[in-house]
């Protein structure tokens, strides 16, 4: 019966697509056959139409210029590796100026500079000045390593490490089941008549005037560079999460850890540097919600170094809930006629409902302990999936029907709603990437 309800939902949903903008979606396949895919991918991201799916097959997507990165700008897009493709590493990704009511989805990729030691300051993923919603699922985000000034360039300075995620001036960024690592700070080195001191690592996640969700993520601040610091002040290492300038961050089912100290390895021991805080809230206008999430200061690796704190936040900027966060996952990408599985990991006896939309949004709902990430203006269905079992699990295999003619692929944001002794709660989201069987 549950399987039957999902098939009815999918069929009804497709009927509603006939007159929608989503029905014009195309799939752009990037297939370098194991060779250099950097040029084709850059071209695909530049020329793909709003709402398209960019499907990556096996290849080398390294960019030769250290500070170069891929860019998605001004449109909605889905970027994912194809079924059966081994792990793909892409250099850093910039997502910028995404319009309101547009969605960018990145799924199943590792994002980080091709040459991390030469890409100082570059985040694994940067979301900049976007009014739309950006979702990363099953991704690994790695920031670039800090570097010293160029030895014979008197105008050069220290280059900071890059965050795993840097969100600036953006309305909605959602990370689900991601690992995030801030870049390591530059290490002590001896130049010609000058010392290059060790510097602090970067935040794991920096939310600057932005709204962010960390859902079932593991986040680490970057480690302090090894060797001697300047000694002029006590440098504080990168936080697991930093929120500033009226940022909002919702954390659910996540572990957030500050950067470790440098450990005194290298030319000289460090002198008083601090490990990174688990959470740093900079201003009273920012707010963080902590649901079923731990914030932990980074490790101290040398006796001369000092610990940070688990949480540094002005009064009233942190809301805490111990209600367990539930996890929703769906197999993706999947083709017409294939069987995929929708799974929920929750508590025994949870009553699970599923929300399905054409696009994503970002509406904090503190009364329901979550963020509504379904697009409020897009076509929306809700269907009851039933209760979890005695272990708290619910697994529903279903076969995807055919897409309507002219549609080569769809990306559908799914989100779980759970009714339990804690009331009705908004839970995690997962993206169903649905492809024509000819691809």
C-alpha cells in the first residue's frame, strides 16, 4: 500500500507539470571518458539553461590555475555525478547571484581547490549574494590552505586559509549529510632574513549575513599552522561555525568542532595560540538554533597552547532543543523505471509525512524545530508514509514512472515532517534527481 501511494503521488505530480517552467528542464551530460573534463564542465555551467541538470561522468575536472574555480551564477541548476561514477573531486565552486525562487542543487561531489597549498583563502563552496536557495547533499567541502607572502614580493601579505563553506549575503544555504573542513593555516617558515610565522586555520562554516542549515553534517575548523606564532597576541584558531552580521544558522543532528592547535611541530613551538571554538556568534543580531547538535572546541596538541571554548555567543543568540533530529534520504540520481528507496531514520513510532515541491525555499519555523525548505510558491504535495518500525526506521522502495514528454529530467526537493510525542517537527530534506531512461 505504501508503494502504491508513492506511485500515485509521482503520477499526479507529473500531471501537474505539463504547463510549468520545470517541464522545460534539460539534462546536460559531461562525459570526458576519464580524460580532462574541465573545459566541458566550464562550458556546461556557463551555457546550461535555468533549471537544467548537469550530469557528470568519470573524468579529471582539475583546474590548472591554483585559484581558479567553477562558477554557477544567475540561474537555478543541478550539478551531480551520474549513477555508478566513482567519487569525483571538483575544484572550489562559487555560486552567486541566484535569483529568488530559483534553486541550485549540488549532490555527491567533493569540492575543494585542486592545489590547496596554492589556493589560499579559497573556500570549498562559496555562496555569494544569492536570494534563491542553494542545497548541497552528500558532499565534502574542503577549504584551501593558508600561505606566506611571496619571498621576493614586498607588496605581498599573508594569505588566509579558506573555509569549507563561506556564505555571504545569501538567503538560504542548506547542507545535508555533508562533511566540511576549514583550511589549515600557514606554517612557520624561515625566509631570507625574515620569519614567516604560523597562522590560524579557517572556520569550517562561516555564515556572514546569511541563512544556513547544517543537517546531519560533520564540521571541523581548520588546524592552526605548525610552528611558531608571532607572540604579539594570542591567536584564536578557526571555529567550527562562525555566525556574524545578523546571520541565522539552524543546526540539526550535526557535530561541529573547532580547529585544532598546530601542535608545536616545525622550527619552534607555538606560544599561546588557542584552539578554535566549536561555535562563535559574533553579534547580538545573529542567531543559531542547536537541535540535537554538539559544539566542541578544537584539540590542544602542545603544552604551551590553550583551549578555546565549546560555545562563544552573546546572551539570547542561541536556542537549544534536545529533540532528536530525523534523517530523510532518497536514492539519486534515478532513471525512469528504476527502483529507488526513500528512507527515514527516526524514533520508534514516528508518523512520517513527505512534502514534495518543484523548487526549494527557506522559511525558519521555530515552533516546528526546523526550516521549511520546500518552495512556498511551487506545486506542493503532501503524502502520509506511515509509521517507523521499532528501530525507528522506515524504508520504502518505489519505481519511478515515465516523465512527461519533453522532460529529460527533474530535481524534486523532498522534506520529511514527523508527528511524535514532541509534536509536528520539520526534518531533513533530500533531492530526488529523476532522469529520462535514454541518458
